[in-house]
C-alpha cells in the first residue's frame, strides 16, 4: 500500500495558506475597524459639526446634535419664516414678487438689492419667485459686511454694521415726511384737491421711527423741533439688543436692567401725562394710543365738517381711507366696490400720514415714544385750528 501523505500534501498546503490568508484579512479588518472606532471617538469628543451626516440608519433627526438647532427652531416659529403670512404670500396669484417689493419680501430680493449675489447694488434686477421668506442668508450672507450704509426713504444715508443692515433696510418704510411736504406744497390748506391721495408710509417701520427726527419718516411741521434717535442705555444700541434675532421675541431681561418690569407695554419714561388723563401709573404706550385715537376722531370731524365728505378707515383694504357720504361709519359702495376717499386737503393728508406712521409701528412706545407723541400732538394741533378746538382744553402735553 502506497503512503498517502505525499498525495495529500498539496491539499494540506493549500488549506494552510487559505487559512493564513483569512486570518491576515481578519486581523486587517479588525485593525481598520479599530482605527475607525478611534477616529469616531475622537470626532465625538470634538465639537459636533454644524452639518451632520448620520453614520448609519435608521435614525431620528431630533437625535442628531446640531449647535445652531435652537436658532433654526426659533426662526422657524417667527414671522420672518411664515411663508403663509400676507407679507410673503400676497403675490401668490401673480406668480412672482415685483421688483418694487422683492427687496424685503424675499431673501433673494434682498441679496439682489444689495448686490450680495454679484449683481449691481441699489436695485432689484428682476422679480423674485414666490414662496421666499426672510431666510438665513438674508442676515448671515458673508458679503453683508460690505453694506455700510442704508439710504432711508427721506434720503438720509444712515450708517449700519453687520446684520443691522437687514433690519434698517426692511423696517424703514416706503415714504417720508418729505414726500408729504412735496405733495401738499403750494396748495390751499383746507380745499379738497383731486390730485391728492393718502400717502402710506408702509408697515412695521420700527427702524425709521427709532431714528426719529433724524430719519425724518414723519411729516415734521415747520417751526417745530423733533427728537432724534431714541437712545437707551449704552448696551442697548441695535435691534438685536432687545429682540432675539431669530425668534424676534423681546428679551425682557434687558428691560429689567433698568426698569421694574420686563413688559414694554407697562414701562413709562415720563412723569407727565401726555394724553390729558393725569394718569402717570400706566405705561407710555397708553398715552400714545389715547392720542392716536383722539387724532383719528379729529380726522373724522375735519373730513366731515371742513373737507365736506365724511371719511372711514379700513386697514385691511387698499387704499385704506374711504368715503362715507351718509355718515353711517361704513364705506360707500359703487358697483360692488368701496369708494376711495377723494376729498383730500393738504392738512388732512399730513394728519393721516402721521397717524399711520405712529400706528404702523406697534412697538413705537419702545422704539421712540417721544417722537410718536410729538407727531401726534402737532397733527392734533394743526387740525384743531379749522375745527375751532382750543388745545388748552384738551390737556395734552407734547
């Protein structure tokens, strides 16, 4: 019988080499896996990057730590990101946002206006697509630092820095007292003029009201002095000093640094009563509201008694002021549509404009209460003359 060993030797050698190969490969894989685990451990030890790709799934997004997650969540709940709001959905039927509106009603329009997208600065080159909001790149664009001043509707070139450029650009309104002065110049004060229309400063004009007489958003009556920018204590210097830049909520802790309450509605900066009530315990907001309501009442009286056509205001319908010939408090109708007011006099145009400036900034009691009270007082005083009202009897203080 032949010895079987020599015939099996090649098989045994092949098996040995195969086993060795498998073991080497396993050791290599273990080594690579160990190195990978070490690298992952090091990555976990370091700060988590802003953008994270999960290593494997399934996974839940909320379990992935992103440093700016809170800021994103706050922004998502804010008015700046609400694409269904009128400020961003007004043009949905038209299919595009016109160039005159795109600067502030779409992030892409804002970048176009300031040339952050490489286009020429100072104009919007084309309509913006609908659906846009004040997105992250509006305030965090790396080129925004190149914007060092913003031209206000009054023509004043106001210096800005950083993200403040976005706030000032979009919260300065669309008109100014200069436009009112130009429209009413050289016209009889109390004679209705078919060329006149209501001049709208626009909405949420906080940046302009904060700048007061320096920014000149209000109609400033000749011979009167007006307060300039409303300055708080030194740490309160920009919009973000009081407003969270993402949620837009007011940081009440900032108010409490100097005031007994963190609610701006309850803060009073004057020891005098400006609305004739004598009540100095309430917030200054109440004085401003009372004088705004008084001005509205005098505007109605003036329209009916002096201009000859009663007026009614509807803030939800353009052009906001309508004729009310029968005095029933409702807009007259013609062919199913409200009749726009057409008995404007220079005096009425100025008063309605200032009333709208004050009421278009719901936070004016914090942004610049002094300027608000000045505009209201002077407008009331101007209407008082033709109405035969003695200002002293009203008990108002400027």
